[in-house]
């Protein structure tokens, strides 16, 4: 198998680890989205937004109090989680969906920021100060943006191959003299 630029610089274990991290985060998003979609009674973000604390709580409270906005927020949140999770899990259009995941996690982070001046009345799974699971998952997605693997171990791999083939055809039609020079050099070297 021909190695591309990332697999030339990283070992198989590193590629596996980054792919495993992408799949784990994808599973987490996908599960959270499906849990909201199939919950009984119907899930809504209203109580989450109305209970928001911190510097942006006024914005979140206003969103939670407006039924028209809630009719937009609930499906966008559910389907956003599902689509981000599915994208990361199978490695399809992973780069933009990693960015969408960071934005969504940033909203969750600022709805309930783990600052020492903020008192949260709901029970949490631990005691946080500045760093919580949302921030950690954001950082992991940022690492995955910097070190992508979906073009090696995901469906993006097939899109990447097709895109490279398309670029060669376009290059051949627009600049045949360059490719002809490359072909001559190739023939001389063998």
C-alpha cells in the first residue's frame, strides 16, 4: 500500500491511536444524540438552558424561555450530535464535523462553566475547576484536527483517492507541459 504524507511520519500505532480516539469521541456524540432522540418523554434542552449559570446564562435563559427558539434548538442539538458522532465514527467529512463538535462543546462548556465563582445546583459526577469533560473533549477534537486520520482509516480515504485522481486530470488538461516534463524525468530515472 502506498503511504501518504501522514503515514510516512507516524507509526501504525500512532495512526491506530488517533483513529481509536476519533471513533471513541464519535461514539460518545452518536450515543448522546440517539439517547435524546429516542428518550421518553420527549427530550428537550429547556431545563438545561433555564438552569444555566455563568457569564452567558442570560443568553441561555432567553433561549430556553422562548418556545419558538426551543423548536429549533432541540432538533439541531439532537441531530447535530448524531451527525457529528456518525461522521467521526465512520470517518466521513470528519474535519468540518470536528469543528462543529468543538463549537457544540463550547456552548455546553459556557452553559455550565466550571469556574470557582459559579455554583451549580445540580449534582455533577465530580468537582471541576476550569477543566471539565467538555473542555477535554474539545482539546481531543482539536488534536484530531491537527493530526487527521479519516483520510487513511475512514470513508474519507475513498473521497481523498477520487479527489487526487480528479486533481491529476484537471492538472493534465490545464498544464500538460508540466506533466509531460514529469513523465520524461520519470522515464529517464528507470
